[in-house]
C-alpha cells in the first residue's frame, strides 16, 4: 500500500505519469492496471479503491481503456 501511495503522489496534477499522454513510465507501470483487476476479481481484494487512491484508480481505468493498450491487452 505504501508503494501505491507513492505512485498516487506522482500522479498529482497529471493524466499520466509523464503528463497528458501514455509514455514509457506508464507502460512500465501498466501491469498494475491488469494485476489489480485480477486480484480484485479472484481474491475479492479492493486494492484500487477510489477513496484511498483517487488518482491511481482512474489512471488504471484510463490506461486499460486506451485504444493502443486495449487492443494488445491479454485476455
């Protein structure tokens, strides 16, 4: 949770970690978007709660919904 809080701080005032568009750092951290959804579905964990992470939660959804990511995302 500490690391997620750290990432939350890095998103302040930005749409992605690099600014307004998906860049290398977003791609490097993009596995989080997939892993969090898997953990939530399998174990019922609520890691990506919007109350705790109001910036990181939308980032994971925006990242996953991006056309370039969505078209290449594993099933």
